[in-house]
């Protein structure tokens, strides 16, 4: 078990995108995946790609 806390804001956009695209292979948990997608959306990076793979809709509701 990984004891280090995942912090999406510490990663560059490219690393976050790789994590989102390879979530199954990297065995990332749902919370970390959601953080990565949210961080990319906040940075406005890879928005079209996230929409194309159907990931953005689940995380597009911001308070």
C-alpha cells in the first residue's frame, strides 16, 4: 500500500494526463483519478481529450 498522499497539484499536466490515460495499468485509485481529472480541468489542459474519453462529464460540476 502506498502511504504517500497523492497530490495532483504537485504533478505537471503531462504526468496527470498519463495517469488518467493509464489508470488501469498504474492501478490508481478512484480518488486519485478524480483529483487528476479535476486538476487538469482547473488548469484547462487536455479538456478536449478528457471530453472525448468521457472523463470530464463526471467531474464538471463545480460548486
